């Protein structure tokens, strides 16, 4: 089992940047597939990005491709999401999630495929 705690959210102007972090407990973080999801008010939770255990494979939603970068530091048990060129439509609560399955050339993008979730961190982008 793994516990996840997100941080780094806040208020930023359009065009700005934020870096989210997700600290994971447990000694098996390096084995987990990790993902970021977000949920805006009145909308369903949506996939943002995911990364496999070795960081060789990453996958992004079309809406964030080229602006967001997912990465992980297995030695620090931490997942990151660097968000650049932020837009008002990026405003949401951002969640990190962990999938205990090991993938080498693909990552899941559906929320039900993830086993563990953090509590979320609010990101607000003003226009």
C-alpha cells in the first residue's frame, strides 16, 4: 500500500508556471505506475499525464501536451508535474494516483485503473 500527498498548487496568472509534487510513502514506489488527474468544478475527473516505473514511457492528454511534463524521482519517492504556459481552463484540483501494475511500454489513462489516490491540490489560473 502507498500513501500519496500532493503539494505545490496555488494561484497563478495565465502564461505562468507551477510545479506540483506528490510525495509517496512506502518502499515500493519505484514499482508503481504514476499518474496525474484533475477535476474542475462541475466536471468529471480527467486524465492529465502518466509515467511508468522506469520513466521511459510517458503519456499526456492532448490538452496538456507540450505544456506539462511528468517526471519522477524514485530515490526520493516523489512524482512531479511541471506545468508551463498555464491557461484558465487548467484550473482544477490536481490528484496524483498510483497503479501497482508494472508497465514497460504503456501506461493507463483511466481513473479506475489506479489503486491509490492523494487528497488533491488546488491549481487556479487567472486570466
